[in-house]
C-alpha cells in the first residue's frame, strides 16, 4: 500500500501562486509515477500534471502548460505542484495519485492510478 498526503492548498487571488505538496509513504518503490488531478464542483475530475520518479520527463494538461510545474524530491518521497498565474477556473480540489505502470500514455487517465490522496482545496478569487 501507498499512502499519499497533500498539503499547501488555500485561498489566493487571481494572478497569485501556490505550491502543493504530496508526501508519499509505504511501498513507494512499487510506483513509477505520480500525478496531480483536480475536480471542480459539478465537473469531472481532470488530469493536471504527472512526473516519473526517475528521469526528467513531465506531462501537463494544455490548460496549465506554462503556468504550473511539477517536480519531485526522491529523498523525501514528495511531489510538488508549483502553480503560478492562477485563474478563477483553477479553483478545485487537487488530488495527487500514484501510478504503478511505466506506460506514460496512461498517466493522463485517472482510472489507471492505484493510490489517491484525500485532496486539498485550492480557491482562486477574481
């Protein structure tokens, strides 16, 4: 099992920044990648970004490219999501998730992730 705990959410004005953290514990060696997803009220969960535990490749949704950056600290088993130039439409509960496959084509699909955190609320005011 892998446990994931997100932190760093909050209320920010449009144009501001936030950094989310996701601390992983347990059998993290069984996972190949970590992803961030978000779900706004009344909307489906959507992919935001993903990163492998090894290598430098990152994956982003078009809606956040150039504004968000995903990174990791392997020594701390922690993944980060730096969010800049935030917009009201970024308001959502943000979840981190752990993936057990090295097939990157599946990183965009939430149903392929094996473990999920409890989520952290991000609210962007206009």
